């Protein structure tokens, strides 16, 4: 299946900036009064920005076969540019050109070997299934729970995932780039907010552009719900360290 990217009809574009604000990957910018796709390699093809456009200037098209390079070099101090040398790792872009899909070897500092534990670390998982498409929002264990919405990769990146992020919470996971029917994700989160009456929602995502779509899904669900709940957004790097932590 071909990767898709955004196409902009400049005749319809008014330069309002709604699409750029709705693009969590920072692939869109307003230049000379028109929206421009400045980073084709950052466009995840989810189309979240399409719903933000009041004039219908945005559509999805198949990415060119040889599209692997950015159409414009981002500025050095751009707040959402992902550092490609995050862990001093050599990266080889895949055909899709997306930073979140680039192959890299993660270099770890040498540390003295610790004595192996005689017992397995305890699991903090308190519900199953955890994949959001499979989870039942009406399950009693979700009622008034603190919910962790985690991107699929986070549990593998964070060695302390259970003790630091999952403990005391119920869990659902998803990937906005690979999972189909993300509208169903929004509907389920709305049900969890309004009917299960979850107390809080913690969003745990990776520091890659495609993960931003999961945050957009969470915010859209809260906007659509009748109740207003706090959302804590935590971003972790590929080495498992916390990069960003705030309430939104």
C-alpha cells in the first residue's frame, strides 16, 4: 500500500493557518499567505489537517515513488523538528521517508552488569485486552479509572514502563499510523470519558512525528465528549528518557 501525503489547492487556500495548527507533525506551514507542505517526509498521511480546512483546499494523494527527502530544510530552532542524531545512530531512510520509520541502531552506554533478579519484575497490567480496537469501554474496570493511552512502541522503549507509567492505571494502546479506522478510536475514547467517566487520561507517545496523531485523537475525543477531563501528555525518546511532560 502506498504512503499518502497532503496536496494543497492554492486557489482554494486562504492562508488561515488552521491546517498548520492541526498538523502535529509540523509538515505544513503558511508561506506568503498560502499553506505549503514543507516536509513531505514528516506528513503521516492521516489527514487530520483536512478536517481543519474551512475551504476544502486539502486532499490526500499517493506519495511519489522516489519521495524520501524533505521538500524544504527546517530551521535550526524549529520547536517540533525531530533530531535525526538523537542517539548518535546511523539512520537509513525507508521508502516512506518518515522519521518514525527510519531504521536505526540504538547505542547504549556500557554499564556494570547488575546482579540478575531471582524473580520476574511484577506486572502492573490491570486489564485485558489492551488494544483500543478490542477494548470494551463498558467494562466495569474502566469506571472512574485513570486511563493510560500509550503508543504501541512506548512499552518497548521505556524500561520502567510498568512501574513509572502504568502503575495505578488502566491501559489502552494504539498506533495512529498503522491502525485502521481511527474514528473508532475517537468514539471509544468519548464513551470512556462520558459513560465510564474516567478521571484522567495520560497520553504516552514517542518522540517521532507520527505519534503526534495519537495526541490529536485524544484531544478530538475530549472536544466531542460531554465531560471535560484533564489530559497529561508525556513524550519519551527512543532511549526511554522523558522529553516532555505537561497537562493539556
